[in-house]
C-alpha cells in the first residue's frame, strides 16, 4: 500500500529485504533517463514493514532539469511538457514542480509564454551561461579533469563490451552529425553520441558519473555551432568510434582525451568571452 504526503512517500510492505522499486518517467518531449533518478524510489525496511523516502526538493528538481540543459538534451526554444504531465511523470506535486520551474525562470534558463502555444520554454541561455562562467572560472580545469577521468574509462569499457547495436547507434549519431544544419541538430547528435558511449560501458554507475560530469559543465550549442565546431566534433567522434570498433581501449581513451582537450580550450575561450 502506498501513501503520499507533502514531502515523503510511505510504502507498507511485508518483504524483509531492502527492495528498490524504481518508477520510470515517460513524459513526451522530455526524455526519461536524466530525470529518472530524481523521482523517489520506494524501499522496504530490512526488518519489515515501513520505509520513508524523501521526494526530491524543488532545488533537486531544478538541478536535474538544469543539468539536462547544460548537457544539451534541452536547448533554446525547446518546450517542456505541460505542468500536470511533467509533475505526474516525476512523481511530485504540481506546487513542488512549480517551485523548481520558478527557480529556473529566475535564473534565466526558462521563459513562460502565454496563449494557445504557450508553456515553459528553454530561454536563449546567454545570462545563465554568463552566471555559470563567473562561478566556474576557477573550477573549469577541475570539472574537465573529472569528465576526462570518467569518460575515458567509459570508452575503455565500451571498447571491450560494446555490442553490435551500440556500434550501430554510434554510427547513426555520426551520420546525423555529418549533416546537421542547425545548432539544435548539432546539440542532439552530440548528446546521442556521448549517451551511447556511456551506455556501451556496461556500467550504470559509470554512465551516471558521465552524465553528472557533462551536466556540471555548460557547453552552449549555439556558440559552438557558430564557431564551426561540428566538423571538428565529427572527426573526434569518428576516431573514438573506430577505436571502439577495433576493440582498442587505449586508442579510444587517447581519442577521448584529445576530444576533451579541445572542449577545455573551447570552454576557456567562451569563459573569457563571457567576461563583463
């Protein structure tokens, strides 16, 4: 039996083991994976009957959506699902979700539009990026170092564990990147490639660490697109894919280090450009 209060979820069970019961999110227009962990999981206690698991706070919900924007999974002009649908998908109350969205509005990540085609949309992100740049200027190298550590290990595992389906998805992402014609296309092709690498590692925890590392950074697709980044990204992605296809962990890791070295330089240039 399940009871939901304003800030906790209670599950009464007779199972003696600790048993997670994940709840997936299925909200059209907002992919489930990055926010799935923000929805409460229910646990039974070891001794028996009761477990209380806090629901995500507005700050946690905001951080999850903010991470999706930083990774490029959501970008300027993208519309979030209707509030009721999004709250149901996340397993939270509408007031709690509204508080999270209001935080993102105030930070400049989202903008509300009225009318028949209204809703909440991702904003142009100029102001959020400048704010992020001010906070992270001294931490950029540490953030990139963390991403190098986890994503290089992910591609090492991917080179050893990848499936035929993983290779097909990487090739498809590369073909898409080769013919992109807009910042949004570039952003989504890049997201698909890196998400597939993380999945191909075969480690859920490592994939989550890659997701966190990419969310801690902030790579504005529009800026990178206008800087002509797509051709260089494609060349890097192809080198990484080829090494994984050859089952060459060292080669895949070297290619990823080179790719992220370019990312570091690009972000450093964008931080300098963002200086007031």
